[in-house]
């Protein structure tokens, strides 16, 4: 009888254990199903290097995924590489099979890409390429062309101000040396400017070719120093984006100086206002809607197992969708309104309303 009681107890324990395992398994399965709530994830870098990520990229990407019926999340790392990696981990835990990555630097970009690929997800480099990474695709504008537009735009600005033929002193405020895009922009505008330095048409300002980390505050400090080193004699500045152009303008105004030939990029509302007011020569318009839609279309195709549309090249061995930028000046700025990129109310307000009549 004793052995029977022990056998019965053991059997009861085994059955109970089995029920516990089954229950745990069911909970794990339920948890997995709950966690797998998205198919795609967009990792945006910051809100400082450009206002575009908040104003344009995020809403356009969200709208494109929603229209396609693909569950997705769009997050911003606020210039924190570790935060961006944490966001990637969260996206993968939620079931993301495709990640759009606009990286903050090459090290963290490669780390995130390797993590995603190890989890069976595909990565699309968005706007910035992580060179030689395991990304499947790259979606951006032709960044060398962006730089060439800036270079030729600066030349046109100097001619418009009558200073081109006077051996003007030129400064260059580059983006972030860790940003591959910034290097490509510089490659483009240097291809225009370097021959003019070499033949004596232009003179590069003393200490006048510097990297800014895309920080307008640092850009302002650098340009103040350039003015001091060159006796306020700077006739033109290649500013890599509108934020840096704004830093140059603030410095010029603080020193009581007149407008100079000045470039920008991103077609921000403030940049366009400065163009209309005569403080900025032009800006590069990159339709973020076009870029976001192209990137979302690529991600959606990968999620659904379909061919990726729009591939038209390769950069550093990565299949690429390269889009065409536009140089915007006073002559064609309303293109930004007709394409819905900006609203008239964003530009034609306050002191700037007079320039829109």
C-alpha cells in the first residue's frame, strides 16, 4: 500500500508539473503573439541636425505605412546612439522584420544593423548610408549632386552680388565629419569650388574650412572666429544646411555686416524666409515626402515578400534608390508650396509677410 501511495503522489506531481509547463508555454506563446505587434520600424536620429525629422519624415512615414496596412512604429533617438540601439532592440522584440535606419554614427549604425540581421530582420539605410554594413538597401538623394548644387548656387550668389570677379574670400561650414552624407556633400561642392581656389578666382578664408557636427551653436562660434581671423572680409559661405546658414546670418547681423552669398539645405521655413529677405542665396530642396514614400515602399515590399521598387544604382555595394534634389531660390520657392512641402503660413508671417506680396 505504501508503494502505491508513493506512486500515486508521484503521478500526481508529474501531471501537475506537466500542467504548469503547458500553462507556462501558453503564457509564453501568448506573450510572443502580443510582442509581435509590428512589421516595420523607422529609427530617426535627432531633432537638432535638422527640423525635417519632426516636421516631415515622421508623419510621412507613419502615413505611408498606415495606408499600406503595415503595422509600424517611428521613433527618434534625440542624438543618443545608445538610445537608438535600445529602440532597435525594442522594435525587434515587437516583431519588426524590416528596420529603416537613419544612423547617428557608423559604429552604432553597424551595431544596430548587425543586431537586426542576426534576428532575421532586413535593414534599409534611410537618408544616411552605413558604409559597408549588412543593410539590404539604401534610400536617399544623390548626395554628391546636393553638394554640386550648393557649390554652383554659391557661385551664382557671388555673381548676383557682383563679388565673383573680385577674388572673394570663401568660408566652408561643413556638417559632421562622422556623417557619410556630410562627406558626400563636401565632395560635391568641393568639385565646384576647388578648381576656383586653384586658379585664384576664389580665396579660401583663413581657418575657413571646418566641420560643425551639424550644430548651429558651434557653427556660430566657428563663423565668429572666421570673421575675426579674416578682418570681417568674407564674401561667401558654403553652409552645409539651413541651420548653419542661420548661424552665419546671426553672426553677420551681430557684427553689423551686410548679407553675403550663402547656401543652405533642407528648405526649412526659416531658410526660405532668409532667402526671401535676401540673407541667403538658396537652399537644396529634397522632397522628404518622396524620400519617405520611397523608403516606406521598399520596407513594405520586403515585409510582403515583393520586389523592391525604384532601385536605380548602388553605393558602396549597397543596392540604392537615389532621388534628385532641387536648388531653390527666390525665383522658384513657390514650388515648395505647390508640392505641399511647406505652407504659406509657415513662411509669410511677421516681418516676412512683406516678401510674399
